[in-house]
C-alpha cells in the first residue's frame, strides 16, 4: 500500500502514520518529496487492511500497489531514482563506469588496474577478493588481503571500490572495506544474504541471476529495500539460453523493461554477458543506447595471465578505446561520460 500524506503535513503527522502502520503489523517506508510525502507500507498480505488510515486527518489516500514487488516499483516511486553511491550520482545524466579485474591477484596487478581504470575516466574499481567459483579447485580470491589491496588502490587513485560479498558471515568485513557491495548472479536469490546487505545501508550492486526472470529478479531486490537499504543498483549481466556462441546471452531487452518497471538505476555488464573481449565494446555501446545508467567492464593489465575470466577481460589500451567509443553514443541519447584524466 501507498499512503499519500496531505499537502502541509508535518513531521509529527508523518510520525503518527508510521506508528499506526507499525501497529497494524506493516513496515513503513517514507519518502519525503518537495511537494508530497508518501509512506510505503509492506508486510504479509494477510494482515489488517490499511484503508482505515484514510480517516486520519493528515492522510489523503491509501492506494494499493498491484505489482508483487512494491518498493522497487514505479507505482511506489514514479520518477527515476538518482542515487548517491559513495559520492557519485548514479541514475542521472552522467553515466558511470565500473571496471577492473575479475579477481584481485596481487598488489602490482590491482594497482596497475586501478591506474588504467582511473586514467580512462571510470569512477569505480571492481575487483573480487572473495570469489564464488563453479569449481572448488579454481582460484577463490585473496579474501582479507585482497580487500586491503583494494583499499590501497582506492587511496592511490580516488576510485570507489566495488567488490563481491558471498556469505552472510563476511558482510561485516566487506562493509569495513568496500564502497559498494556486489551481490553476484549465483547469489541473486540468496534471501538471507540479501536481507543482510539490506541491513547495512551500504550501496549494493545487485546482479541478475543467470536463470532469473525479471519478475523474480525484482522480487529478490525487494528483500534489500524492505530492510531499509534504498541504494540499490540493478545489473543485467547476461542469462543462460540455448545459444553457445557466447558465454551468456546479454539480455538488452531487460534494460527498457527494468526502466519501465522500477525506479532503480540499471547497470549493464557486457563482459559476463558475452564472455569474449572482442564483443564487449559493441555490447557496451548497445547497452548505453538501450538506456543503461552505467557499465561494468572487466579490465586486466595482462588478460592472458588472468587467474579468472581472462578471455572476456580487456587490456588497458582496449578499455581506453571502449571508453572513447561509448562517449558519442552517450551524447546521442542525451547522456554524458567522464573524459580521461589529464596526464
């Protein structure tokens, strides 16, 4: 339900409504706007109806949300959200780029990666310290050491750090080091983990599962917002289909569909979406043309030596070329992309 407050309602009025919503067994989620304040009330559908709240002198209307996902929906918030992600606005005119290696492998590797990412104009450094791998014998990440190296790279370059959290137990450690917590495709429907990152209030990059429908994906995102964390970036990273020419099928249909269904910003990962470095620039441009708010690109100083995802990783020169090629597409659709740092 959405409770629409009357114009001129006070903070005390809002508090009264929140208290009443809580008493009825729901969780209140207020959004204070310039002209109007609303309260989203979510909870189990078998609870007491909220329509009686219209009797309160400060309430204008109580409106049901028809979508199975509530807080992420355009019904709850019709305008697109521009989120403050560690000091970077995401969802506005300026596109954001998150780039770096799949895994943090060594100090030299991550510092070279950070230097190249920053020089090309990206705002975020991505790198995995904890790696959920299909094989138990594959490289699993440097864990705390990897996080310390990411923090060093952040201090050196000013880039914000995006890194993956794979278990509830690791959340406190990741919160200490990361600017953005990434939930990977394999954990898209790990509801305990989603609830845990929702409790942190730390920005979350939430990747779509490889076999998750958009409806299921948005319902999973609801777990994060329901715990009070509204700084969530959705990320399309490709889904599994019958096609074998690429690692996954990058579902660019998802970008306008998500834009229609939710107010949250949408990031596209063409690296996992294709699995081949030579396909990444074209799909990055296509993602921007489709309306994405940002890109996530795998970049490694020497892709042939990468311990994970080398075939889909760009080298520094190719990443710089991708950034150059995306800028005119961004301008053509009314967006902008930060230029390279001056040497």
